[in-house]
């Protein structure tokens, strides 16, 4: 949902996803003299609560001296940014936000302009696309405030896992458990299929009489050994097929087709592996498409995979099931499966990105492919963000990696581009922040496992590309992969964009701590003209205009 309102010269543009409400602010530059920031008051009509939202910075003069990692009410310690987001929103709630521009002094803040907006968050289950993002930020101040320095397994009553899941695991179990014997059937394709608790659910439903068949990756020792052991322990061997050919590639899918009375009805897909680390560790998304045509394509693809074919015949089948889409794609939903005979599909994704005119947002879990380096260097969109697990793919130290890092830095230096690299607060020597640590649920990809691209997401014709593929050569020509392309669905775009910004802001802040001047106070709000950088030809000005939908 999107809402725009202007009052007293203060413009607010709000976009709601499921768990996120993004807020873009704007004021005429001439009105900003003396601006100290914005307070944000929220009324939750569903839970009948009303209070000022909190931030993590305070004025030095009025700092109450809270312990490290504390939050501060924006009533007294306003937001000094023209873009902010409420990450504590809940799905399907009606909210009223009051945004107030404040002037005066830290000890005597004076309202200057005020705008009130009403907005409703999305429910994950509404419409024919259900989207679930896990928390994906275990190494966070929020986790430490809730659970201390304990890893999830040490927290009683599975509360840490519940918080990390953020509804994704619960939705996955419900997708499986809602199957009825004699009415439904499930076809599962998995790369990692070894989360014991989930496999127990699958076995439980199988034992009721539901027709279930599974294809899982068994090409390399990892994840082959763990998959085999978990399948055997759960008693699912009789309904499982191993994907073994060719041995040098991987079967990277993570989808479940649900059939009803023999007809494919819906598909659970996305980038979330069916493993403990996939569900609760690094950031992931699951995307349910309730369209018979799309589910039928996934069923045809699953059937081809279940025969464990060699690469060449599989490519023939894949390109027949999911031919190259036209450019631009048709309105609605399209699928692209891999492996394919050439890189035309990757070039097609790059063309989508290159032709973005308003904004481009992408995630990269395994470095940025050269074709997308070219996109971020030459694309049309004036606002381009990238969220990366690391600066490069896995590479040994040496000239090649150095060159790769130089290229990424060159792209980061361009004013149109803003990148964030996965990171966490690894020391408590930075005053004002609490030391964070990882969950140890993942060893290879620790932060950003998402694979999606948003093209012009805040326009009336957004494009969302999401699935299992990593926008790479291997994911296009070698691996078993799937991608869902959604065009023109503003609800889906709003959910993905809100979650992208949640993850992007989280990691960008942590990365910025490495650049902080050690002599600078850790987190004070400013009394100077902090807002000036949000006007003129600057990256922050571009960000202000983008999220407030302003032209100047």
C-alpha cells in the first residue's frame, strides 16, 4: 500500500509491506534552516497502542545515559534523515503515523510542520502471491537485547528460532500440513533437504496418506551426505529421488508444488533452503505463487528433474517448459528455469536492469557477475542499490581478487550507486553499541543469501525477479534453478522493497562503523545543518527525492 500526503509543506510518502513501513520525508530547502529532525508517532489501531517510535541516536545534551544498545524516543531524539522505516510493524494492521519536523534546541524542541497519514500493512497470505522473509539479521542489536550473547539453541522454548523465522518456517509447515490425503499431492525439489524438524513434518503428512515425492541434490558430498542422512532418519527414502548428474553441477532448487485432485494449484519457491541455516540463519525469502499456470510449469520441471537426466536433454526440456520471455516481460507472472543452453537468460536479466528508469535494487550472495558490473556502471536509473554478501566471490588472495575489489570500489564511488556489504558489530570497543555475534548456523554464506532484483519498484509498473538463481553464468547454464518474474504487481514490489531496505540499512550501518573516526563521539545527533547534504547534486539528495517521490 502506498500513501502520499503533504501538510504545512511537509511531504510524506509511505509504503507498507508486511513487516515494514517505509517513510520518505521532504521539505522545501528554504524551510530547513534550524531543522533538528523528525519525530514519528505511531498508533496501532489493531492493538490499541500509541507511542513515539525509537531510534538509536541521541542528543549529547539530553542523553539520558541509557546502557549501550538502548533505544531513544524520537519525541526527544528525532530522526536526522529524510528517509526512515518502521521495522516493528505487523502484517494486516491499520496504522496512523504522525511525522513532525522539529526545530528549536535539543532541550526545547519545537514543532515546525506536521503530517498525519493512515496506512495498512499487507498480509502475507492476501492475493495470489504470498511472500515471507525471515529475519536474516541474527547478528543485531535487537537480537542481543532479546537473547543476550546466547546462540539460538541456548535460548529456552525455541524463542530465538521463532524470532529468526519471522513466520517463514510456520508458513512452510502450514503449506505442507494443509495437504489432505486423497485430495492433495506434493512434489519437492531441494538443494539442502536436511532440517530434521521440517522432514518430520513431511513424514507426518506422508503418513496420513498424502502423495509426496522428493528430488534432492546428491551430486557432491555437501550437501549429499547430510541430505541422505536426514532423509533416512526421517523415513523418507522410499519417496525420494537423488539428483546425481552431471556431478560437477548442483541441483539448487528449493520449491514445492501442491496439486489438488491431480491438478497443480500452487508452488512454494524462493531462495530458502530446507535447512536450519536456510530458514533461521542468513537472510532468505520464500515466495508462494497461487496460479495454476505457474504451478503447472513447476510440475513439468520437477517431472523432468525426477528422471535425473544428463545436462543436454534437461536443457532441451527446460527451454521447452520455460522459453525465453519477450522483452519487456508480459504483465503478470513468468518463470525461467535452468540449466539453459546459453547465457541469453542472464543477458535478459541484465537488460531488465539496464533499462530501469527510476530505481534498481539487487542482491548478490556470491559476488557480482561482470555483466552486472557493467549494469551498475552504465544503467539509466539514477538510484541504484546493491546488497552483497562479500565484495567478491570466493577467491584466494592475490592480483585477481585485488582487481575484483578495485572494480567494486570503482562502482561504489559512482554517485548513482550505493552498496552495502554484509557485516556485524564484532567488538564492544565502539562506544554505544553492543557486541554482536553470528548464530553459527551458516558457515559459507553468513549474511545475504537472497537472490532478487527490483526494477523501478515504486512506479506503477514494477518488476520483481526472485528465486534460487544467483544471477551468474553457473546458475544459468549449469545448475538446476528457478526464477519467478512478476510485472505490474505493486503489492509484491512493496513487500520486496521494504525488506530490501531493512537488510540494506542494517548492513550498511555496520559496515560504516569501520570508517568512523575514532575521535568522533559514537552516536550523537547533530545541531548543525546536517540536512544540507540532502539537497543539490548529492547521493543523499537522490535518496530523498526517490523515497519522497519528489522531483526537486
